[in-house]
């Protein structure tokens, strides 16, 4: 995740298909409007961002930005592939204004403003900040869905993944409870993940393992035991967790912690 403060004057920024083919940057871009106005056009939609709002666009598809006068923005670039794996496609949410003055949008806007002083944060803190930012963004998008027309599969997947991420610690989390909480049948729930060429359990397991890895690399003080971390993220068997962790990351949880300790000693 990269954060940039941008202050400038009236201008038009266009990225054509030819521009993108010449220099492809695989990111999602979020612009938080601090001062002045801007318009964004992408995917046959156009919106106007005013101070206190923010918009999302995809760097891999043509877009146009227009600024009629002086403006200030916080521009945040997110790794598109990782974001898509974690939360789903953002195609339906580009060029739509999200309110940053109320509800979850207000928390995200404030969080974005606090990211600038953290520009030189260490790698572990950067990972944590990116995780929190992504979760807040998905909550803000979920809230936005109540003010726009039904957006189909992408909106449903965001709603499902947001629910799962907020209940990752629950060892009883199961397809039945997820389907009931999100208003889907079990068959429709599994079909959503099949469309992304994965399964519900594989995606859920990957998210839990990622949170465990972040906690294992967090050395405290005092550092928590590896088994306690595994249990806190919904795993019920330490040996099974260790096998899954090694398969996902190529090292055991203990070796992962030792590597984090070595990095801290070297630093």
C-alpha cells in the first residue's frame, strides 16, 4: 500500500488503453478528497468527489480525472491482485462516491489521514495497517450498497467476505451460519467462491493463516504462544494448524517466529 499527498491546480488526467499497455500498474487507487472538487470517469460511469468524500478506480482500465481548480487529495494505491483475492472484484464499485463524513466512511477517511505520518513504518506495522485499511474499506463499501442499485455478484461477495472477516475468530463459523447471516442458500454461497476459482473453506483458511502469521511475527512484549494465536483465530488443533501453516508459507510457525526474532536482532 502506498500513500501520497497530492496538491495541485486545474488539470485533466487521462489514461487510455494504449497508455496502460505501455506502462501497466496493477493497483487499485483510492482518492480521498481533502480540498477542491474532482470528477472521475471509468467503466461508463462518472462521479464528482467533494471534500470529505472518496472514490475508487482501477489502474488496469482506462479512466479520466478532471480538476476544475486547486485541490488536495490523499491518494492510496492498493495491490490489486492481493485485494481481489481477499475481498473480491472491485469492478462494480469504481467511479462511485463514498461518503467520508458519516458512518464507517468517516472512520476510513480519518484512518487514511493518519497513514501519512506512518510513511516510514516497519514492515510488520505496514502489513497490519494495510489489513485494517482493507477491512474498513470493505465495510464502507458495504454501507454504500444501501444507497445504490443492487450490484450483483460483486456486491454479494463483498457482503459475504466482510461478514466472514468480522467473525474469523469464531471456531464455530460454518457455511450454514454464513449463508443464514448473508441471506443466501448454501449452494449460492459456495457458487460465489467457485466463480473465483477457489472454495469457501480454502479462502477462509487462508485469511486465518494470514492473521496468525502477522501475530506470530509480532514479538510483543510479551510474545504470545503459537498455540494461543492459532486457537484465537479459530483453529482447534495445534498440529493441524502447524501443517497448514507450513504448506501455506514453506516454514513452520516456530521457524517463522525465529526469523522475525532474527530480523529484530539484526535491525
